[in-house]
C-alpha cells in the first residue's frame, strides 16, 4: 500500500475476508504494507494502557514486543 487513499478499501477487504474465515495478523500486515506495523502495534498495546496495573500480563506483553 503506497497510497493512503487505498487504506479504507484495503481495510474493507480485510473485513470481508474475516467474515468468511479467520484472518491472521500476518495477512493484515502483508496487505497494509508499511502502515500495517504501527496500526497492529497500537491495537496490541491497547490492553496495557489501562488506568490500573495489570501485573504479570504487562511483563508478558513487554517480552512479546521485545522479541
């Protein structure tokens, strides 16, 4: 994806594909190209942005992002 005007149609195609079968993170990253990684990183960070400590879950999440 080199043009941001294609962003919405690509997301819509991913939604349509997800209605038929599960879509992996790899497939989403492949379709979104260079913009995919920041979006997936934000989505995966959302559970850790809570106003209360999440304890050992945050440690496991940090290890995943470190690897």
